[in-house]
């Protein structure tokens, strides 16, 4: 058995607090994966990519782990098998087959011009995965002789991993004297039209970053606030058609992951995200886009209050530390997690929108980079998910959906943007069917 | 590069339709766009992957967990109370109950699949309990009954049965006869009453049913009046009981006579005359049906 870090116990690494829910709830329509990818102008050489991955894992040895089922909890354990790279498939964020992947919780894929990193959520969150991807791309470009540069935000290859990189900040921030934050009720879920299956259908909307920033700024909002408000407005339009009686309309709430690294100044490479839940109450009346934006702005600001975040952490970690949870065996906890995760998780919001933010490009990569993407996996209750990432002068909004033919949400969303003066360019894998 | 005339979005080079609203792209005749490299290089498979969703998986896992816990609890209880040698029946019953519950969620939710699976599991359960003392007695009759029920009530809804109706009818009759043979063998250990009583009685029943099909399904009007159907069923049943009485009396007492079925036989004769009359004479039929009021 190899040792991950000097401070890590051999053969047994506990999952971080927010990673606990992902292994037991992994199922069809619930892959719990996400993907970040970079498209380069140059052709990708798989052998070089393999070397770049090995170098990255040498630096971030805490990612060389595999998932195991213990008697009480799932746990990570060091994995000394060689990492595997895979050719690109037909859709992103599919379910993980750990065996095909030598047990690793991430999967590196390549196509002619693309390097993609798909992660199972128990390893890290979107920001963590972006750091891994930056390191792989940086090392790949170095080894392939494309350019020598260092990404801002990536870890230094020459330094040793710090203890904080694989720490679980949730446990540090847990304060048992705080009250746990209250939970919210169930929300509206769009039924959609037609059939669906677990193939992830993508509609990728590439927006003009300048125009989007300008339109958001005119309304006094950030890009996340603008796009979140637009998604709420879109869902409101659907609910108006589906539920004609106003007072019967359910709340529409979005789950927006917040990167806590910026709030609590931790440099962890594990999950360190909480979800801001923002939304409207359509039973009270119809909201205009600007009214929604105002509400979202206020609620997002409130959600980023560190005191409120610590109260949320208290609730989450408190649950993990509850005596019944600690001593109940996995064979009982697993099915209960699966059965309760809808009512305690997915049912509390109508959609997910995750914005990884703007990725600063080093000068040397400006000409080589042709595209960046971020994809989430949708769920069975909320069958469409939105992932946003910005690079150069572009913002890419990727809609991932389980619906086979229903693209109404995407259409309404993009049409609003076009009407608001933001150019939108669409690409998809829907037309690429056998 | 084209724009969708409905949504206003810019489309990929070479796109044939807008992926958002499915509006066809109509480029001027002299413009031919090179198709852009697709977003993902591999075409989308035709079907999704298999497997269970979160809720189904959760329910199955919960049943399995409870099965393991209850099996251990029962086994330990019986061990400590010194009755472990009799533990097979409760342990086997719990396992079968769990399996039946799991299959209710896992198997395809159609009448044919669910009924087949549950009848099969019930048969295994009954055989298992009976075979515990290494002798199969009553379970053979119960299992045979389940097989007969499957052939009579489940198999006819299958596609195979719809495709071959005559073969299906023959199969149903054969399984029915085999079941009677089985009962005779299990109860008496020999074919005692099967050949002199059950076989000829069944022959009468089969002949009646066959006559019904010949008379009604081969005629021009395919719609069978409800009254005819009821009358014919009664006639076939009454004649079958009459035959049973006749063959049973001969088997038991050695002479040919009707003991308790004379009234049934008379009723069958009267109904047969009536049914033949209304079938042959349109006037008589109109007298008994509502058609005379609409004439």
C-alpha cells in the first residue's frame, strides 16, 4: 500500500463532508460527474498527454486515489495503478465505470484537439477540477513543445504539496455552538415534453462576453446574477403554462454552487462548495425579469455571508457527526441516502446553474486556445442543467439535458439573450445521432 | 454561417436545422457550407444505458439490507434457542419474500412479465418448503396449479400466443390434461380415475369449446351476441357436468346412468334447442332481442 501524503493515514482517507452523498446516490440519471475541457488549435498527441497526466499526478498525489465501500462509510484509498486516458465519446458527464478507469475518480479524455477532464464529485468540485485541468494542459503544452507558461491559479509543479491542499475545511469550520441553517420546501420541477434517457444531450451557447458583461452591468448585475435570473424567468414561463392557477404555483429556486475558497481563503483541492439557493414565489404573482434580477442579487449577496455559510456547514457536518449516522452501517445508510436524497436535495431546487467564472489565459496560450467548456450532469428530477465558463472574450453556457427532443428551455433562454442584444452561437451533439 | 430566422441564434457551419426550434436552414442555392467539426466526434448511441435509477436502486438495496439483517437475526435466535435444525423454513421464507419484493421493482412492469415472475417465484417457494423433508407431495399439485394458471391466464396475452392461436389452444388443453394426470398420480400413485372419468369428460368439454369456435368464429358476422355467448357457455358446462356424472357413475358403480345431473342435462337440451332456433330463424331472434323494436 502506498502512502498519499506524510500526514495521511495509510490506506484510508475519509471523504470530505460534501463528497459523502455522491457515492451512495450514484445511479442511472444521477452520475454525479462533471467535466471541464480545453480545445487547442494543435493536434493532441495521446502519448504526451499521458505523460502530462502522470506528471500532474506526481505533483498532486492526493488525486491518486480510488473509492472503496467501508462498513460505515465510503472511503478513499491510495491507488498505485497507472492512470488511463480515453478517447472522447459522444456526450459529456456520463456515468463513471471505475473499473475501466483503473479505479481513479477522474477520467482524462482526448480527441483531435481536445483535452477533457471528467471528475466524479467525490474527488473535487468544479474549481478543483479546473486547477487539475490547467496543470495537465500546462504540462502537456510544455512537453509537446507548444509553449512554456504557467496558468494563474494552477499549482506549482516544482513545489511540494501543502497539507491544506488535501484538507477538509468543512471539518475545520464546523462549530457545534452555531444553529444549523433551516431547510426550504419543495419547488417546481419542469415536466418537459416527450421521452428522455440517460444520454446527455448538449446545447452549447457561446455568448459574446463583452456584450453579456455590458448588458449585465447596465442592470447592475454580475454575469452569474444575470444568467441565473434569466433561467428563473424561463422556468416561470413554463410554470405559467403548466399551472394556470396562480396560487397553485410552486416556488422556483435555483441551486448555485459557491466557491468557498474565496470566502474562507482555503487552498484545498477537495470539495469546498456550498449551494446558494435563490428564487421567486410565483404564487404571489408574475415577476418581470428585472424584479427577478433584483431578488437574485440580494439573495446571492446574503448567501455569501460567511456567518450564514458557517451555519450551513454546521448543519451539513452536524448531520455527518450525528451518532445514528456514525454508527449505522453502510448497508442501511446507502439505500436511505438514495431514497431521501430527492426530498432533502434535488426537490429543494428547480434547476442548477454553475458558473466557474472567467479563466485567465496566459499570453502564450492565447493563440493556441480555441475553446473551453464546462458541463454538469443533469438529474432525473431536474432534467436540464446549466454550466457556465468564460475565456478570452467568450462566455459558454452549456445546457445538458436528458430530454430526447424537448429543447424549449434552451430556446426560450437563448431567444431572450438574442432579444437583449447578446449574440449567441449554438452548437450541439443532438444532430450527431447514429 | 447561417442564423436561425426564428430564434436569431448563429448556427454551426453546415447545420441543416436550428437545434432549438428545428426550423430548417435554407441557404441560397449558390452557397454551400463546409460542415463544421461536430461538438463530439462520436455519434450519439441510439439508446441510453441500462441500469436502475436512484429510487429503484435504493428500494432494492433497502430490501437486501433488511433481508441480511433479518436472516442474521432469525438464524442467531434459532441457534441460541437450540432450534437451528428447523431454521430452513423461516430463513427460506424471508429470502423468498425479499426476492419477490425485489422482482416487483426490478422486473419490467407489464402484466406478462410481472405475473410470470411472481408465479415462478411462488412455485419455487412452495416447492422449496415442501422439499425441505425431501418429499414432494402437496407442492406438486400447487405448483402444477400455478403452471396451469399461467398457461390459461398469462400466456394468452403474449405475442407468441396472439401469433399462433390454434397452437396456443392446443397447448392450453394439453397442460390442463397433464395437470389432471399429475393430480391423479400424486393422490393415487397411478392413473386410476384419469382414463375412465377425467379424459372423456375433458373430451366433452373440448368438443363443446371447439364447436363454439367452429360455429361462431367462422361465420360472416364476427360479433357474437352476449346472450349467445352466455347460453353456449351454459350448454357446454351442463353437458360437461352431465358427462362427468355419467362416467363417474360407471367408474364407481359399473353401470351407465345419470344420478344428479338429469336437471342439468334437460336444461342443456332446452337451451340447445332455443339457441339453434334463434340461430336459424331470424324471426325468432328478433322476437327475443331488441331488434324487433327498431324494425
